[in-house]
């Protein structure tokens, strides 16, 4: 399967030519490097005179620091110094996690170390700087803090009550943000509906669990006035701005280097107080400083996600046509809105995306986001999608059951037709180039629901309950400036690529898109080699270095291929054009009679060509041989951004079949099917890896993952033994197929593919489970769906 | 997550290790380290010294001694699973070990370590109790043997004295009409169970003559359900009756993945699973 041909896009030329790499499942080179241990992660970096830090973190969810004594800790072996907010604040200004484009947001100033009050268990309050991490941790035990524990506002449902603990007294309540969307008249439409169904779903907090934990090495060079930050983030240029702004350094003298990054999932695209403290310490001391979060710190300080309670209502006519949908979502984000993207986006996406595949003439959505004394919550893979898709698809299933039509029929009746794009979501967000009908048809062919129904009935007298589900969804990808930039955030929606032909004939490509393990490097290489007409192994790629790559947004929101890839394509085409101009001059022929194949400029009509190496050598070393006035430019740079619409959407249809052991409550996913329409697939194998990996993370949210808190706001399961992520044994067969509708926004036609699995799997699994439980007249409406919840629903315990 | 300072002593023989341990109350034995090292790194434990016994010769031997199979304390779970004698004489142990964590952990974790640590959620302590195994301890005053059911006293509390080291576990052979059947219910493969059961069954033709039920992941230690076992012999499987009996003889302690109510339910269900396996 390493050379399958797919989804030919006419704008990209024939696939039956040499070096046609776009659309092929080529192996990615950097996988070998990682397997052989040749990667360079932040923790691999050792710099001369480097110091290490460990943070003292609040053991309480809400407590006042009456006094703090660090004197004994300072005398501990190997300790260089111990700082509290007093020392750090001199070198780092506070930040506020609000943006201007989504209505009023209220979040207080945040500093690297808590000043007087700690507001979540894990918030850093002091830092030990030592020769190594172990010595720093030894000294942590010697810091004396006189804590006065305060009541904690843990439960988001009571956060706005009159007797709630107001976490920030300067704000009059725990309200961070609220938004209402109102299209049409839902009340009137419900009144005229033939049937109205309702449900209420509950999503636990979970987190990203990257294989490589967060890490940073900050290196302030006093003589140059320059700070270099080695950081395993996703958005180097965003960090460049943040560091410059808050450390008060000239932005041009901030260099962010993100080499190999071991997974991110949106966890590593935010500003973390401990990382800002490390940058401040380096500036204060003029020495390199390293911080690598350990797993315990990851669980209590990496952003969490989800944490929603949502109710929904759907009205349909006699035939099952949807007349109205109404949702009301509550979410708790911890004590601060994260900086700079804010913690409003997940709820905003829930409001934007609910009902997105369907024609819903009347739609109302209310979102409320509150503060609480838990780890801050923010955007994680498939932001808001699992909630939006689950509430929509649960309601659609309920409506189908109520009026007695099949799960596929009700969807087909309500899809925005594939021929009716451009169109809009029920909330009013523009949609284009989608294929819900074709994708669902393909899914149903793959699944063979008749067979599944038969098996389900055959199992009825056994101890195992069978069920299945199907869902459709839209995935937000390739955001435009209307996502963050419009709100005042210095987050680039544009990405750049720069390609040069070197003297050896090698091609060097640099891009502002970053790689965290998903294969960015590989697809950039494929695009460049394909468009230039060179072999894959002649292209070298540089990513993740603000001193060496074009300016741009980085990798998040499934934007790498669609935005960054288009920039590479444009740059490669320009470079090829320049190459042909020079070749035409050297070969004294018409440019249009030439092409580049296999690293050689060929004459289309036959005859001897010249290699790119020969061409480059002529330009670089023997330029006097070129005709006067020849443009010697063998470097091309291009940029791309999405204009005019907020996002390029991808769509997916997913199905799954589950078995539930009625005695133990254990759910087994027997099989999972996904049909994705992400437009042009640059590397189908990598697309399918994204979908499968996304589905696995969705299975995590649906069945396993939960940050468990006690009533006082203490996280109970902050280890990999207790926080359950799906492992190989829990992964079902995931059958992936595609429908291809190219995006009209770019030549390459690629839409994003990174998040649909995570966004859709929780919905389809929950629907399948409830399809199975329906036989017993019961359901589970809370994720993760644990064995205990199943047994309670079945009244076994 | 870095361990606090400790000193390290690499014991060349068991006498050295015992001597060192008897002189230092705060010292702990390091064998495979699969429970100890995470505890150290999370600073849940700060021993003065790690006495590394992993280099001691012959402490990983698996051999027949009279009516017993003797498993040396240092035999790793992988050693045991791949051992011919075990596969021939005690094949049920191989199947049980497949449920113990994951391959990488089984390559380091030792049989003696798991038995000595006495995690109430672990499979091996319950297995040893169900098998009526003998635990061989060596201390300043020489060797002594403790029956597994007397060895476990409470939560992570065993009969091991401060100068003693567990050196072997001796499992009696099962006769042709005796079977050790086990099952467990986990959220994920390789996790500690929500509840698990080791049952030693003695059959007279198809009738159960004798039955020992030993639960794990249910309470503070391997929990023996003697009365419930009698009920099973008399009435076979009656969910309500057995559940009531189990509730009266085991103090079920809930955890993050299963409440005490859930554990009681699963403990009852597990009897049915065992009986079904017996019929097969």
C-alpha cells in the first residue's frame, strides 16, 4: 500500500509522470530517525552553564499564602537560588487571556508564579534553581509555606450561585464568558413540531497526554540582548511575540526553536506560567535554564479539555425533517482563561458546530463559561467538536427512534445536499465543498447495517448486548484571520514557505508549519518534490526555528497541509519557473519547451537536457556564462492564507459497532468505520494515521479518560497508571475510506484531517452504546462511559 | 519526579543482604524495582538505602523440590512464563501472568517482589494463597516457612520481619482432580483489576468436592471467601445468595475505577465465570 493513487486533482497535473508524489503513501523519513533514537527533543539539549528548575506547586485548589520562607531551601546542596513571584515579576509582565472579537470576556491578570493566592492544585508558587532537577526537588521539600486553605469552587454547576465562592473578587462573579446564537424562532418551531426530543449530556474533563511532556530551555545572551528559547511548542512565531512582549525584549531578538516535538494535540500551543518563569529566570541570571514537566506536573498543569454539561432539544415534522434545535451548554475552565487564545473557543465551537451537517431552519444555542478551582482548561484536539457532535447526533437518534425511522434515513432526510454548497451551519457559519450525502452512502456500504441488525437480534438472549451507531460531522480546519487575529491575538493565520536550489543541486525547503510527529516534514517534501520535478531524497526540510523559517502560524487547527502546503506549492512553482527561465537562457530555447523531471531540465521534444546541479553550478559559480540580464534567483518564497471565510471545513461520517457485557459493564468496540472528505490527500497513509489516531483519542474520551477530582479540587488520578488512555488492546479495527471534494480555496485543494476522529468518535460510540441499551429501556448520557455507569443503567448495581 | 537521595548496596549473597538490612531499619530491598522505583521517583518513599539483591546468584531458579515447585524470588514474570517446568506442571500460572501488566514490566518485575510487596490488587498474592503456597523467608536466625494465607496481614502488611528477605515461593502440585481457575475484570488489559478471583477447585467427577475462593482487588489483602465457597458447593450459582454471603465476609474497598458496590457485584459474577470455565 505504499504507492496507491488517489483523488486526482486536475490542478496538480497527471499522476503518471515522474516525481508525482502528491497523493502517494510514501514512507516518512523522520520515522526512521525517531525509531533509531536520533531525534532531538528539548530534554536532549545540554548547554554550557545550564541550570535546572523545579516548581513548588500549590497542594490546594484554593489557598492563601500567608507567608513563604525559602531561606533553608537556598542552602540545600546544588541550589543556586529560590524565587517567588517577587523576583520573577521583575522580569516578566502579567498577561490576560481575553480577546476582543467574541463579546465580553473577563479574566484577571496572571503571573508566572501565584502572588498571594493559589487557585488550582498544581499552580506554581515558587521555583528552585539548581544544578540538576533532583537537587532542585530536594530543596522544594525545605520551602516553608504557611497556607490558609480557602473554600474551593470546584463544581461548575454551582459556580454562578449566590453562595458560590467568587474566585476573583475583583470580578463580581465566576462568569468568564457567555454567548447566545439565535436563528429563526425555535419556540414557535417546537410548537409546530410533530415530535420534540430532549437530552442532557455530561462530558468529563480530560487532557492531552503527550508522549513527550512540556519542556523549555531558555537561553538569554546578555551581550547580544537576545533570547533563544528551545521549546516543544506548536507555534514558534506566536511564542516569539509572547516572549518579546512579556520579557520586554525586542521581538526581532527572540528566537524560538522547536525541533522534534513528541506529540502536542493542542496542549502545547498555549502560554504556561511555569514556562514563562523559566524564560524570566534565564533573563535574570544570563544563563540557560531548563524545565521539563514531569508526568505529575503534566496532569495537573497541562491544559484540560471538555468539562461540559449540555442540554439539547430537537423538533421534527412527521417525516423526520428537523424544524428546530436548541442547546444550552455549561463549561468550567479553571481559574484563568488561557493566554493568548482564551478558554472561550471550545464553547464557541460547540455553539458554531452543533447541527452543522443538517438543514435546521430554527436554531438557538446558549453557552456559559465559568471559573472554578481546577486546572485551567483550553483548546485540545477537536476543540468543542465532541460535544457539538454528540449532542446533535444523540438528538437525531432520539428523533429517529421516536418517529420510527432508521438512523440513516433521518440523517439523509436532513443533510444539506452535497450540491447545495456554499451554505451555512444552523448557527450561520459559512460552509463549502462538503459531501455528507456521499460520505454517509459510502459509510453505509462499508458497514452493512442489515448484517449488524441481524447479529444484534441473534444476541438478544445472550449476555452480550450489541449496538451500533452512525454519525455525520463537520470538522473545523484551516482557519482564516477571523479565528484569532481579528480578536487582537498575534497569531498568524498566514504561513510561508521558502525553497532554494543549492549549488549541489539539492533542494532546501523551510516552512513556518511545525512537526509534532504527524508527518508534516514528509508532506512538505512531497509537495515540493512533486511540483519541482525532483526526487524525494533531494529535498531537505527545516521547520520550527524563527531565525530560519518564514513567518507563520505553525501547526494547530488542522492547518498544516491546507495552508502551509499551499505555500510550499506556490513557492515550488515559482522556483521551477525561475529554473526554467535560466535553463531556457542557458539552453537557448523557448522556456515552454522545457520541463523538470528527475532533477533534470528536459526538452519536452527530446534531446539533451541539463541537470539541476549543472544549472545551479552555472548560476552560482560561473554566472559570467549566463546571458546578460538573466535573473539568477534560485530562491523562492511564497505565503498563503485563507480569505473571506472563517474556516475550511472537512466532513466525516463514522460508524461503529459495540458489544456490552451485561455482567461486567465492559464495552468492546467490535469495529469502527470512518469516511473522511479532506479534499486532496497529499499522503493517504498519513491522513489515515491522523484519522485512526484521532479515533483512538476519541475512544479515550468516550470510554476511559477522566481527570478525577475530589470535592476539595484535588486531582485523584494524576499518574499514567490511574489516568486511563486507550492502549493497543483497546484499539478496534478502524476501517477508513474517503470521499474527495477538493477545497476551492487553494490549488492543492487539501482540507484538514487531524481532528475528525477525536471529534466524532465519542458521539458515535455513545450512540452505539445507547442503541444497545435501548433494548433495556435505559441509556448512559455521561462520558467516559465506564463499566460502573453501564451497570447502574442496567440496574445491576 | 526524581528520587530523594539514598545509598545503594549491591548484595553479593543473601547473608550480606540480611546483615545489611538488619542493621538499617530504613533500608529496603530492590529486586525488579517495578513498584519501588516509581514510589521513589514520586517521593512517596524515602529509604536510607536500596539493598540490590538482583545480582545474587541462583535466586531466580525454578525447580522441583519434593512435592513442590520452587520459584526463586528473583525469577522475573517473563522467566516464569517461559519456563518449561512451569508450563508443564503449573500452566495456570502462565495464563495468570499474561494478565500482569505489560511485557516490559514483566521482563523486570520479579515473582518474589510481587509476593513480598503484597499489593491487594495484584494477582500473585491471591494466587499464592489459593494454591496454599509456602513462602520461604530468610533472616538472621535462619530460614522459616510461612503459609501464604498467614503471610498477608493487612494493607501492604506481611509477616516479613525487618531482618528477613523473601527468597522463594513453594507451590504444591495440583493433583489430577484439582484445578486452579481464575478470572478478573479490568478496565484495560494489563491494568489492576476492578475485581479478580482465584479459585482452587477439587472435583469428584463433575461434582465440586472442595473449593477455595480467594479474591484480589477487593479489599486490604487477598480475601478468602470460605462461607461463600461452601454455598457454591451446596447450591452452585445463586447470584443473590452468594452476593449476600460475600458482603458478609469481605470488606469491599472501592477505588477510582469501581465502587465497593461494583466490586461486590463483580466478585459475585466472577464465581459464575469460574463455574462456566470449569464446565468447559
